C-alpha cells in the first residue's frame, strides 16, 4: 500500500510532537505545522530521518551547542531560524 502525501504529513506532524523532551515537542511541532506542507519529497525524507535522532542531540544542534552533522545542516538551520520568528 502506497502512503498518500497527506497521510505522510500527518504522520510526521504526530512524530514531531511525540518526542522525548518537551522542548523538542514544542520546537518541532511549531516547525512542522509551519513548514511540512511546503517541503518536497527529498526534504521530507531528510526530516523523517531527523526524527529518528536522539532528542538530546537534536536540542543541542538546534540551539547551536554542538556542530550539526552534515546531512542535517540546512534542515537544522531552518528549524533554528523558525525559533527566531
């Protein structure tokens, strides 16, 4: 069975808000609601892979406490910028 685009967006939004730490819940749900619908398939793939990462690592990347691994540089920069708004 092929997953529809709308179903995928819904699944990613749910995974964005069901994190391990509250801070990442708040950051990722706000980002996902504002940005997922405009992402292309490759960026959605990257975001989905990002959701498999540890919340402690994600939080440190988003807040600039530690360097971001190469595959996520642009995506984390976008998430970090969304915090500024």
